[in-house]
C-alpha cells in the first residue's frame, strides 16, 4: 500500500522540527564561543591593531538571530518549515563567518 501524501507531509514536518531542535543549542553554544573569542581579542596586546573584535559582532548577531528563529519554529503552529529554513540559513552564514574569523585569528596572532 502506498503512503498517502499527508503522511509524507507529516514526516517532512518532523524532520524540520528535528532541525530546529539541533540549531537552537548549537547556535547558543557558538554564541558563547564568539563571546570568548571577543574577550580573548580584547585582552590581547593586539586589540588596537586588529579588526577582529569588530568582525566578531557579525556572527554574534547571526547566531542570536538563528536561535530566535529556531525557537520560534519550535513554537509555531503554522509556517514552521519556512521559519526553520530561515534559521538554518542564518546559522550556516554565521558558521561560515565564524570559520573565516577563526582562520583570521590564527593568522593574526601566529
């Protein structure tokens, strides 16, 4: 017997829900890492000579936004896949920017 379209829709919604449950704690942890990096750069001797402390604000904003969207997706009754997709895209952009900043940090302080 072939599964109905409604069962496929519910399984797609469940997989999207799982994504939001992963984005929220991961974005929160990466947000904390961004604050650690920010404090590390501020306490270092090269704080005046580097632009990393200004750059780290971008992933902080992105991870905070991803956390808000993923929490909203978990709480939403309608429009959940759209909100989760936004949270996922914002999270991935934040991850990319944090990676670039981490590489810059290693190059700058090495």
